[in-house]
């Protein structure tokens, strides 16, 4: 009866889409998972395994016997294996690569050698390369044989005798051509390709711009090394959006809801504490103006509003910069033009907000001068805040520094400090009239 | 000679990839653009026009004569035409649709009827539908004829006599099957489809999860209406990332660097001014504690630090929520579990930061009690801030309210207010010892 059960399970399970197989698999108990390993071939289980998150893969890999595991890896796409191995200890990586088929292991080793976030590190080696002198029917015959193994068969890359990229054609072109036509007559020789060391975000922008389903990755010598497919690009965009948001909110690497509270707190607390130290500098600045403050205690009441307005304006400018960098529009316009435009925007927002607040204070607090001090401080603070919000991420990007320094809270803290100094300087210089 | 020039230009121009044609076109002067319209057929110019941003399309459309413009629209994909028309005044839309071919105009009208950001509004009508009783060679013959016009030929959707979606097959399956095989024998009947009213972000998540190149869009009666292709999804992800960022930074709709300073200031100033009014509430709150403040002026020095820490922690929590919503992980874990986890995280960060600052103040200001007041305030403020940062976007999302209310600055301003009240309440209750 158990035999029959396993057969029924197997049949039903394999009818599901691989991604749904993964979802079902994740809900099984350990004893049930054992039965999955018994009933599925390594080839079949490879599709389930590919759908798991790396953390889940680590746990599951421990449950597999060595031979079965090696066969699972042999049947996975090289880029998925490399993705998994990149997170393991070097010893384990060596063991696993040794147990795998030589050819498959070589592909994985090649991918592991690339720096993170390069085209090389996300490309797949399972592509179909053809020759210019092949005929359409040759290629269709090849697709019949190799099609099921390739990651995509929609674009066919043409290479010369030295494996250099020479052209591209699509399955659409093949189907609309006569079967005796030569590939060189239907291929396009203007191939858009990316270098193996190109940043993954640039690859994503390229594929997005041209609506490609894949882009070929080449060496400096134009040798075709692999392809990046559009589904990899979707993951890159997701990853980059998370990164951008993490940078803006000083929560990089900790927006994952699967972390425990303590793990998240450990990652986030250092940021908060570091920013708190900057807050102490602010406290010192206010301390130096203690005399002014003792004369007019009411000045303290507007500290949060002025700092808040500068912070908000800076954050808006930061968002403009981050989007411009992500979508590549900054190159089109030039750096100084972008910064000048933001400065002008900040000043204009400052004039509008400053006028409103000065009027309000003059009316409600019956204090024209207090209104003037706050209004002028707002104008100056917002102008400066917008420049800081725009410039810092651009400089960081230009100098290839750690973009975390450009995070929203850092910029806000810096703007806090500057706007506070502007406010107290204006107030102190007019103190005799207040 | 001019004739020859035009011929040379035409030949060179058409050799470029359509997206590059668009780039070149954007750099031309008006007189040069006129020559482009003269030398390219509407069919050829349609590809250039499709690559333009909507704002650019509006300007260029004015330069075309009516018949040429109508022919350009007839040759564009219906979803691109709808995208453009959605931004025009109703009168102009009616005129353009009247000038177009009846059949093409009907497709466009259908798409225009959908709400923004639904699957229906981003789907394309140019897909290939086949029948279960067709043979592989029938379909290949059909692809030869219709392939060039369809937006994608890689997935082939099978419909029954009532146009209801019955199955799916791919060109990969066609090529690896014998030419006499029937489609019903090679198709998969478990088709993942989306309803026409599904939110575009969900469609993107689905395509991303399954690594699809396209997803079929169906009516409530399962009638196949169109398809959403992966390149549309790339644009959706881009758009949603911009939206998320805009919401977090109160700069929605104004991160576009092509806006002038004045346009940007006009869009952003209302947010800053509105937030400034909240700042006035904060000023009022500080005003009510004026007596406490007059007794211990030094308390004012720590206002920015406490507010800043609460603001930063709230922003981190906001980032966690926004990412969880964007990637759909929130459903997996449940609302209350997510909020509880964030509260615990906030408290832990509070305890760590509070302890550090209490110690520092005790050492540097030789004031144990001041350290205690600030430390306790930090713990309480950070706990509350994390709950507010997490909960507000989730509630907004659940109630389908305008997510702008969940923007970072609003949450920060709210946290400012609460942390300030906590701080002064703690300080006032301990004032006799300070």
C-alpha cells in the first residue's frame, strides 16, 4: 500500500508547476520530505531545489545523501548551483564540486570566480550557440536535441571558429525563413552584448531598454561566455530596489521579514546608535547657544519644525537622485545641471514655506521678528538641504564609495545639524530685537 | 542631392535598433525631424514613436499630419497607443480613435476602459491563440504568417470555441514535437492566468515567481482577452519602485529629473508645508512644557537626538513593511506576527541605544538622572516608533487608502510628536530631582 501511495504522490506532485512543487515541499515534515527524496529522481528534485531560497537550500542539502545531492547539482543550471555555493564555507564547496560531474563543476567554478553583482556572476552557461554557415533546418534539428536543456532557446547566438560572438538570430526568424536558408543570411550582425565585468544593474537597464529576453555576455576578446536572461534581471531589479530602500532608510540587509527580532535588532541598532552620536553633536551645538535659548525659551519650540522641514526637503532630493541613478537619467543631463536644478527647487520650496510660516507666526504669536527669524532660517535651510540631499548620493556613486553613507538618516542628521546652526545664528544675530 | 541624402539617411537610420533610432531621433532639430517623417513610412516611424516617453510623444504628435499620425497609431501595439491616449484630453482621444482603423481603434478603446494599474490596462492584444485540434504543422504555418505582428510568439495560448482559455504550449514544445502531433496532445491544461482586474503588481509577482515570459489575462468567464509580457513587467517593477520611494520620501510624482525646478517645487512644496503644520503642533507641545524647559534648559539639547532616533527607527520599520508588501512576504507570515516582531525589534534597539546614551550622559555630563530620563525616553520612543512605522503602511494597504499617508515624513512627524511627549512627560515627572 505504501508503494502505491508513493506512486500516487509522485504522479500528483510532478503534475504541478515546479514553483508550486517547491511551495508544497516547503510545507512537508521531515519524514515526508524523506519520502520525496525516495520517490523523485535527482533530476526531478533539482527543479524543486532550484526554487528554494539559499537559506532553505542549506538546510535541505544536509538531509540528502552525498551521491543524490551531487546528482541534484549536476541537473541544476550552473548559475543556480553557483548562487547556492557562494553562501557555503570553502571546504563544503570543494567537496561538492569534487562529487559533481567534471564538466558541470567546471561551469560552476567559472561562475564562482566572478565578483558579486557582475554580469558574469548572474549569467547562465546553458545557451545555444550556432554557426553562420549552418542552415535553418540544421539549427531546428539542433534545437530538437538540445532545446530541453538550454535555459532559453528564443535567441540563438552565432559564434565564429574562435567562439567569438558574430551575430544573433531568433526562433521567430527561423520559423519565418525557408529551411534551406543559411544563418548568415538571416542573422543580425549588430549584436548588443555586455562585458563579463559589467555591473548587473547596467545589464538590467540594457535588457529593459531594448525589451530583450536575454543578453549575451562576452569577454574582452568578444568570446561568448554565457547569457543573462530576463528572469535573472527581474531578480536583479528586485534586489536593487531593496538595496536602494535599505540605503535610504539605514536598514540595509535587515528588511527581510524572515529575520528574528533579535537578528533584526542586532543589524539595525548600530545604525541608530551611530546616528545618536551625531545627535550628541547637535546637543553640543544647542549647548553653545544656551545663552540665546535662556533669553528666548520659545525658540526651542521651533527646533523640531525647522529641522523637520530641512530633513524632509533633503529626503525628497535624495529620492530624486536615487531614482535618477537607478534609471540612468543622470548621464543624460549632467551632474552640475542636476545639482543646480535641485538647489533652485529647494530655494523655491524654502521661499514658499518660509513665507507661509512667517505670516502664521506674525499672526498667531503677534511676533513679527520671530516670524522673520524662522522664515529666513527655513529658506536658507531648505536650499542647503536640497543640495546636500542631491549631491551626497551622486558623489558617493561617482567615487564608488559605500553608498550607505548616502543613506537618508545620515543626510537627515547632517541637515539637522546645519539647519540648527543656521537657525541659532540668525536668532543670535537678531537677539537684541527679540 | 537632397534625394540621395534622404536615401542614405533612411538606410543608415533603419539599420539601427528601434530603441537607438529613438535615441537618435531625440537629438534632431525640428527641421531634421520633418525630414524623418518624410522619409519613413508610418509603419517604420511607429517603432520610433513607441520608444518615446509620453510627454515627448505629445509634442511630436503635434508635428505629424493627421493621416500620417493615424497610420502611425494603426501600426503601434494597442497597449502603447492606449498608454499615450490615457494622457490626452478626451476630445483629442475621440478624434484620434475616429481617424484610426476600426479594428485597431476597438482594441485601444477596450484597453482604455480599464482602471489604471490593472492587468487589463497593461496587457497587449497582439497575441497568438490556437485551437486544441490544430496540428503542430498548422501552427507553424500560422506563425510564419502572423509571427511578425504578434508581440510574443514564444507562448501559444489554446482557446476553445467560446474563446475560453483551455491550455498553453510553447514554441519549444512545437519544435521538439513531430509535425503531425495535435496541439491537445502536447499542450498543458494547467494554465496560470490572471484576471483582467488583477493589480499590476500582483501580475509582476506572478511572472517573477514562475519565470514566465508572459501571462494570459482572462475575464471572469475565463475568456482570453490579452497577454502581459515580461517587458511590461519590467516597466511595472520600475514604476512601483519609484512609487514606493516617492511614498517613503513624500516626493511622489516629482522624482522625474526632466521636470523644471519650478514644476518640481510646485509638486513638493505642499508636502513640506503640510508637514510644517504638523511641526507647529510639536511647537505647541513644547510650549506646554515651557515651565519644565525653563527649569532645565539643557533638556532642549536632547530634543533633536530623541526625535531623530525615534524617526530613524520608524523609517527602518517602514522600509521593512514596504518591502514585505512589495515582495508579498507579508501574507506568508500574517499581520499581527509581523507587527509584534517589529515591536520587539524596536524595544531591543531602544534598550541597546538607551543603555549606551544613559551611560554616556552619566559619564560626560556627570548627571545620572539626566541620563536616566533620556535613556528611558529612548526605550519607550523606539518601541512605539517601530510599531507606528510598521503598522501604518500595512493598515493603509489593507484599507486601500491613499498610501501617501504612509509616507516616511508623515510617520517621522508622528513619531517626533509622540517621542517628544514621552520625553517631556518623563522629564516633568522627575523634574524635582533634576
